[in-house]
C-alpha cells in the first residue's frame, strides 16, 4: 500500500513527458549529469588539497633558532635611518 508499483511510476513518467516534452526532460537530465560531474570534480580537488596540506609546506623555512637571531635581515636598525633630505 505504501510503496509505488511499476504502474505508478509509468503513469508519473507519462505525465512528466506530456507536461515538459521529450526535449525538456533530456535537457534537465543533461544538466543533472553536468552537476554530478562538477560535484565529483570538486570532491577530487578537495582530496588533492587535503593531501597537499598534510604533506607540509613546499617552501624552505628557517629553523626557529635562526629566525629568532635574525628576524628581519633586510631592515635597518631603528636609530640609523637614512635622513638625507
């Protein structure tokens, strides 16, 4: 009683085809397929992003001891700014 039989689904399919036409239903199914493909691509990109984050940074960072000794190697000391105006 609570479930649909094959005949119910066939009647629903005929009504949908009459209302929308074959072309419109094909367009809707095509858009649905594109959406699924886009979703799968997004999931794949997210997995690649996770694996890239897990593997660590791709640059070479100084060890903490070296960075503390020379925090800004290109900066001049605060008292010795060039004042030749």
